[in-house]
C-alpha cells in the first residue's frame, strides 16, 4: 500500500545485533511484571530469552500463544503504559525495548511463514460468525479457528484490519502489517467476507440460523458532531487519517491547520498535517495540558513535531470567507469543580470570543457509540454494548468484544485482542456443554 | 604512593606486572611498545624447536555482550626463527635495562638441546629463563610442553639438566592439566629450580558450529583441544596458586611464584598477590585490550595498597594464605542468613525462583497488604504498569528457615541488595574433625546424626 514517505514507519526494525544486545539485557524475571502489565500477558521474559538464544521460531510461537496479533501490538501498543512501563529496569535504567523485540520476532515469523499452532486436532462442527474484522474480531476468529471451529468473519469495509488498517497512523503501523496479519488469521481456516455489512447484507435472524454463536466486534462509529456553526466545513479526523493511509489521492492538507481535541487521535491528525506540509498546526483543547487524554509520550512527541497548543479554548463556530474556512471562533474557558470524569469542568466565559486563523479545521473528539446495539436490541452500558464476565450480551449466543464494549478504561488494540481471546475461550466452554446441531 | 617494585629471585622490575609468554611478547618491536606503556617485564614468547602454525587458531568463550571471557588457542611456540628472536631479545634488554626480560624456552627432551638453548639465552643478557612445561597442544604431541609438565619425573629430570647449565634464575612454568598441581611443583623444587610460575592454559574445546557441525573454530573442517585462558580461568588459577602456598614442601622451599591465569584488573592482581604470587603475568586481557591496561593495573593496585597501608608488594604477598583451609576445619556452628534490602530491591524475583526451585524454599512473596502470596496470582484481566507495579509482591527471606547457602546473594542483579548477615547460631563452635574425633558415631550413622542435631538444635527442613 502506498504511503507518503513522510509517514513511513518511524522506528526501523532492530538488526540481529541490536536485538541480541537488547535481549541479553533482559533479566529474565520470574513472574515478571512486564507480563502482568501486558493485557494479553505474553510471557515476555520467555520470548526475549528465545531471541537471546537465537530460537526465533520459539520466540514467535511464545507470542502467538498469548496474542495472535503480536505484529500489530508490537507497533501500536502504548508500551510506556504497559509492559515497558512495568519493567524492573525502568526506574534506574532504560527499560527493555519489549515492543521492538516483539516486532523483531514477529517480522521473523512473517518472513518464515510461521503460524500459531492449532489447539484442537479435529473440527468441532461448530459454526461461529464474527462481525467486524478489527483486532478484536480477528483475535477471536483466530482463537476459535485454532480450536477447530468453523469461523466466518463479516466485514463491511473493503479491507480487513479495522482501525489497524484505517485508523492508526502509518508512522506507527504501515497498512501492510495489518493486512498481512489478517491474511495470517485467514490462513488458520477463517473465512473472511469483506464488503458485507451486518444488518444489511446479512441480518441477525439469518445469522442466528446459520451459526452457533455470533460475536460482535464492530468497534465504534464516526467522530461525533461538535454542534457548532459551520460544522460542514470541518474535516472528520478519522477520515483524515484514513486518507493518509489508504487514499492519498483524496487527502487535502491545509497550510494553517487547527485540530480540535487533545486525545491520541488528535495528535495523530496534527502529526499528519505537519508531516504532509502544513506550516502551522495548532491543537485546540477546552482544558489544560494536565487533563489531556493523550498519553504523556504522545504529548511530548507532538511538541517535538513542532505542533502548537491552545488550551482553555472552546470552539464556537467556523469562520468562512468566500465559502472557504478562514478560522475557528473560540471562547475562553475557565476550569470549575470536578465533573463526572473527575476532571475540572470547563466553563466557557461569555463574551470572550477570539479567532484562531486556519484554512483547515480537523475534529478528533472521540468516536460515536456503536449504533448497531440498539438496532439489535442489545442492552447497553453508557452507550456501549453491555456484556457479562464471559462477553455474552443480553441476547444469549450473541457475544461482543473490543471497543464496542469498552465502557471504562482506555480503548486500545491490545485490550481488543485480549477480549477476543478470552471470549473465544468462553464461547468454547459454553458450546462444549451444548449439543451440536 | 606504594612501592610497586619487585625483586623476584634476583629478577628486578619496576612493577610486578609482566607480559606472559604469548602473542603480546612475540617480537622485539612489540615489547618495546609494551615497555613504553609501562609493563614491568616480559616473558618472551616461547622459543625453541621449529614449528608451523595454522589459521583460525584462536577460539573464545563469550557470554552475552561480554566478549572473550576466555580465549582458547592452538597456537604453538614462536614461529619466528630462533636467530631472530635471540637477536631481538638482546636488543630489547640493552634498551631497557630496568625491565625484566625473561625468555621462555621449550626444546626436545634431551640434555644437549637444553644446554644449548640455555647458553644461547644467557648470551642475550636476559634476566631469567622460564621453562615451558605447559603447552597443551601440538608441542605435547612431540614430547614437549605439557607432556613434560604432566609427569613429575620428566619435569624433575629436565629441570635438573637445565639447572646443571643455567647461571641466571630459572622459573618452571606449570601446566594446570594435571590432577594435583603440587606434584610437578615438588619435582621442580627437588630439581633445584629457582622459581615457579602458573598457570599455563587449560585443555578445552569451545564449541560446535550448529550449522556445519564442525568444531569452533574450524581449522579446515577439523578442530581439537586448545589452551583455555582469560578471566574465566581465574578461580582455577587462584586455587592452584594457593595449593602451592599451603603445601609444606613447596612453601618451605621458599621458591617465589609468578602467578597468572585470568588477571584482567588490579583487583585480580591483588588477589593473586594475597594468595602468594610475588610477580604477576598477563596475557588474555592484553590480547583483548592492548598494552594500555598496564596503567590501571599499577594505578589501581597502588591506590588500594595505600588505602590498606601496604608499603611494598612484599607486604601484600601471601597475606590471605593463612585463610586457606579445608572443610574439615570449618566452624559448623557458623551461621549466616540472607537479608534483602527492600529499598534497593527491584522485585525481579530471581532470588525467589532460585531459592524456591533449588535451595530451601525460604523466600516468601509478601503482597502489599502484608500477606504471604504466591507468584502469578493476578487476575487475567489485571494489566497496565500501575497495577503490575503497585500490586507486585516483595520477596522476603524467612530467616528462621534460611540455611544461608548464599544462592540468592549470587543471583541478585542489584549490587548490595542481598546481604549475608552473620547471625549467632547459639551453638558451640565445632569442626567436622572435632566431631569425628569426639563423637565418631554422629559422623557415621544417620540416626546418631539426627539425635545430635536435635540435641544442639539444628533443624533442616
Ligand atoms: C485514530 C486512532 C488511533 C489509534 N491508535 C492506537 C494506538 O496507537 N494503539 C492502540 O493500542 N490503540 C489505538 N487506537 C485504538 C484501537 O485502534 C482500537 O482500540 C482497536 O482498533 C479496537 O478494535 P476493535 O476490533 O474493537 O474495533 P475496530 O478496529 O474499530 O474494528 C471494528 C471493525 O468492525 C467493522 N464493522 C463495524 N460495523 C460493522 C457491520 N455492521 N458489519 C460488518 N463490519 C462492521 C468495522 O468496519 C471495523 O473493521 C486508535 C484508535 C484510533 C481511532
Ligand atoms: C594465544 C596464546 C598463546 C600462548 N602461547 C604460550 C606460549 O607460547 N608459551 C607459554 O608458556 N604460554 C603460552 N600461553 C599461555 C599464557 O602465557 C598464560 O599462561 C595463560 O594465557 C594464562 O594467562 P591469562 O589468563 O592472563 O591469559 C599462551 C596463551 C595464549 C592465549
Ligand atoms: S521486567 Fe524487564 S527485565 Fe524483567 S523480564 Fe520483563 S523485560 Fe525483562
Ligand atoms: S541463602 Fe539460600 S536458603 Fe537462604 S534465602 Fe538465599 S537461597 Fe534461600
Ligand atoms: S534478586 Fe535481588 S532485586 Fe531481584 S527480587 Fe531478589 S532481592 Fe530483589
């Protein structure tokens, strides 16, 4: 897939020598904290030790045992908050570069065609539908296939991979990595049907007839509206990133770009604008640096990219000149008492309007809740699909995993992968007690 | 400033550090540079019978990022013509009158051959001769080197031939490839040698190439045992050195010992001195880093001596020898237990798994709430650095059950984190020897042993 060179994968692969040196630094902790911190609990000292002993096949297989999407996770995981953040060498020394070592092992697996090992000898005769080919769906589908179940994944988009393909900036994960990973999952016996929208091309009733279980891994929706005048002129951040990855021809980047929002997605949008030629990129946020929802390392990355910040500013309308974007009208904000999120509530100060000049405004303020939930009559929690400990929704036999159930905690790829894995195990337990139809 | 000068049986040098007979002393030009760098002496690369060397003659043992913890070689004695070596030895000695120039020699096991080489070495003006009874490969197949060093009678016989002719000090260099190093040393003493040196290299094979299944290094598809030296052999060398120092006959002879085998730092050097060496030789560390290491060898040794109040090298030599003892004399009532400094501990749990799997299962994991917990107790849904670090248990030694084996201490990757603390055992001092003499039945019968333990309060779970 063609990506603009300015957005090519940022970190080079480790050379064999670098990997050996880094792997050798790992202490091989027992009941290691890095493994605890990893949401999929990859046995990190074990896979690293195998790199040190040049048993790369064993290393890759160790990763697969816990995480089928190790290649994506190696690149996109916020390791500072997870494994590397918990490394015992972190406090006084440099933590082990776990993510990059994982990538080293996964690159080897890709080059050698090493696949995860089957967990069942025979086909079970069970058929399971997975809706959505993002990380949660692919992980669940792969785990189920390895256990001998017949899995069909329905994906409405043309390409599999979910946000790994369409949403995560290529700087972190090139599209090909996500697509190759989806192919690897297919090779485990998973049937992947793209450009099929669940609810339209296939209905829930049809699915319930054909399958023993249905897994919803539909992710979240588009960017919500800001509800301000001139909204039509604002570019959707998710579409912006998507174009930078798979639709370079449709991507227009302004010279003076304003990004509304201060989460990781907003940083990604700002980075794209900056790297693809914007002279000035300003991130506009209602609260202050302290309340930003992006990871601290992302904030520092943004600063190093030369991105500017306007805190305590609330968008109030788009200024248009000759039908073209000319600026963002904002109100000054004061912080009040803590709100439901525990952060100080922003209060716009009346009459404090000011304008930030811009020829392009991009909004990156989260994603809409899964719309399919209400369509299917599934119970929700804070707008997300409500599930039991076993990932079963309010409708028996219908499960849900990934971002669409993440009513608390931050949504990330690796959490989606773990959901898929745990749900697969739960579904298998459930199906084991039911009769084959 | 400590005085580092030595007088080794008449061989004087400004510091105790000599380059061992090996590649670093292969030629006059090299030794000139070494002396410029500050080396106190050099034992010339062994001269003698004609030889031919092979390529890929050095193998090595590496560990992780640390390169060359030991070298392994199938190099023979000097492959430069005898005439050239002798000429250069004379030149070096003339140019460096204050340095020790010792010539290592190895010739056919015939008195005429030895007499001839001794005469020619003495003609160069060299300060001493070292008899190479150690080379473990190539030369030994021709009846020289370790073929001599391994048979005390040959060692004695040849040394006698040499002593008949030699007018300058003769050092007998011992091979470690022998069960009891004391035997050849006694033979050398009996033959009238002036000094001893040890150790030469140890028989070894460094490895097998897993692609080709050939030995590493591969010499045209073949390989064989080669001599092992460098930091990894130091403990073996120290043991052999102390075996000589504690042997009655050898120590009564008063023969000085030139110690070597794994010296890489001044700390190693000080340890060799403390165990009885009065001159020191270095090879592998120089092959690894060059002549420049002499600076810190001298500087570090001198600073340490100042700190300890040692004025001369002689003051240091043998100071730890009286500590060398045997199991039967150890105090069985001595007790130490491991203690973990929680402020330094990084909670890697390496001590825990070592003690739990292979020692005495007496390190507990203490959860943040103070309860004893087990490894891998977290819920599968628990994750993130905060939960992982905040709920991580702290290893703690159950001192009443700790036998003080010291395994955890050795395993811990953090300096000074685990300490072996001496604890009164409440028992009376007794050695195995005393026990055998006074209560023989305890040492011969398990039931009596159990009674004895109950009586004095020894509990091993
Ligand atoms: C811009 C951005 C950057 C991010 N960066 C990171 C990062 O660096 N690291 C990280 O860990 N996480 C990151 N995340 C979060 C991460 O991408 C998500 O948590 C993860 O992709 C969730 O996986 P999922 O499978 O639940 O959902 P998704 O990846 O959203 O996949 C859902 C899939 O379901 C399909 N689908 C939806 N409805 C239907 C339907 N009706 N029929 C058929 N198919 C359907 C969608 O087309 C999509 O392919 C980022 C998110 C965004 C938005
Ligand atoms: C490559 C190599 C060649 C050696 N050649 C000789 C030699 O010719 N004569 C000799 O007496 N010892 C020889 N030795 C042994 C060294 O002199 C020394 O005894 C041994 O290496 C231990 O010291 P070290 O640990 O400092 O290297 C050689 C050692 C090496 C590594
Ligand atoms: S915590 Fe760090 S040192 Fe310990 S096993 Fe994990 S990566 Fe290795
Ligand atoms: S000294 Fe030995 S027995 Fe005691 S805690 Fe350490 S490993 Fe365990
Ligand atoms: S080995 Fe040392 S650092 Fe690691 S847990 Fe034990 S005491 Fe702590």
